[in-house]
């Protein structure tokens, strides 16, 4: 039914307009007590066997919403209502910014993909922190906060910009993510180099500890699929060295060649980060490489090209304790989370693993 509705309505709208319309409906539904209870029962069934512990946190399952959908922390309850076990908000920058000029979001329907050059459009860390502080949750998913660099801040001042956001947002974050991998902020990906990444992560870690003394706020870094293998290894080693809590693999790609894209070449040539099904293979490769390098010493989060329960299961076998999605949600609709959970429970039941935790990294360990 949703796919028919997508073709009839959403496909005819500008992608960003369609996003805002759908999000508005989700927010409205989440504000109606009886309706949200009914929808949560239908769309977010709980499976005891999928309960997950990661980053020192307990979750109903391993499946979460990747950053980018709810940039300003306005729809956390709505996304939990749709079955996401954790919701990563952001990317949030130190200062408010409108993002890049429109049109900046494109659908590649034949490829089940998106291209975006949004440019971290968000309300800024001060306003988002205030929104999180005043939130009275109806549902209680784990809430991650993804932070990035303000566009107008020069690269040499990036650390201070991230620290400002960390100080404001850490008190309200179940975990923090340092995003250095979006292709849509000039110079941002340069921060993935270990000589730049080490002082940045160290400063954010210190800021979180200084601001929140009652608990340790887990800190993760999100990396690009376009990193060379040796750079993936370097980030993995740095994460272990610094005592980082996790790595999210991966963000969008700037690559177009070798992905077998079928959409209109004019669309394919649009600048920005490509997400969705074409990213599946490389994202899985990066995840496998990370797990082979770090094992169970830090938490890995698999994202990029996850469309269904089989994709999520393959990420778990490759080393992901948590998995995230975004692009496929646009194409699959509100029953997507339900389908992922049902499929994961079925795969675990027919697998040789007693628990989901036992399955994490199993395929990589077999080949070690």
C-alpha cells in the first residue's frame, strides 16, 4: 500500500518537500495518545530475543534511525513509534545554518538511492540542546547526538566548534557521534586524517567528561566509505588507542563509478553524498575490515545500504552490534522497522547462535 502511495504522491513531490510532509504526519500522529499507542503496537513490536546491550546502554533491539532524518530533535517519539530502537539526531553544528541552496536532495528511484548535499542545515547546538532539555518523552529510545563542523568555521578552528557543541549537547545525549565524513561541508573530510582526528576526538572526549561528571557519555566517530583501506585501519587503531566507544561505518559516498547505477545520468551526476542500496557492498567491506582490526574492543555500528532484515543480519555477522538505516525508509515506509525486527528474529531463531550478541562478527571470526 505504501509503495502505491509513494508512486502516487511522494514521487511527484520535490524530495525535500516530501520529507517535510511525511515528517509532519509522523509528528502529528505521535501527539495523539490513542493513535500513537495503536501505531506503536502495530509498527514497533518487541522481540525479547533481539534485546541489545551496546555502549553501556540497553535497547529493545539493534535497529536505529541514522542521523540526517531528524536533524533538530523534533521527532524522537515519532520515530520510536515507528519501531526504531535508537534515534540518532543531527547532524548538529555549533551555530545555526540554513544549509546549501535548494534543490539539494535527489531520489534515484531505480537505484533505491538518494543523493544529498543538504550541508548540515540545522537549528544549532544551543537551540537543539534546549529542545532536548525540555523534552518530556512518551517513548524512550536511546538518543544519539551527531555533531559536525559549522560551515563558516575555518578548519583550524574546527576543534573549538565541536567542543562547543559537545559541551551543550552531552548532558542530553545517550551517546555522542563526531561526524567528520559528510562530503557536503568543505574541508570536513580532511579531519578523518589521524593527525587531525586525534586532537579532535581527544578534545570532544574531555569536553563530554568535563560537562557530564555523573556518567560517561559514549563517544563514536562516523567515517566515510571512500577512505582507503589503510586509512580505515588507521582510524580503527586510533579509536582503540583513544579508548573510543565506537565507530559508525559508513556515511554517504562521493563515488559514482562502479556502483552499477541505473538512474538518469543527469541525476547521477548531481554533487553530494550518495546513500542507499548502491552503498551496500562497500559499507559492508569497511565494516568487516574494522571488525577484523578491533574485534570486540569497541562497538561497531553498520549503516549504508541496509534495505531489509537480510542486510541487517549480514551487518551483524560482519561485526555490527547496532545497525542503522535512513534511505530505505523513504522507499519502504512505516512498516519498515516492523519488517526488520521480524526478519531478524526469524534469522536468529534458525541460526546456530543462542543470542544476537553471539552472532556479532561471526562471519569474520570464521575467516580469521
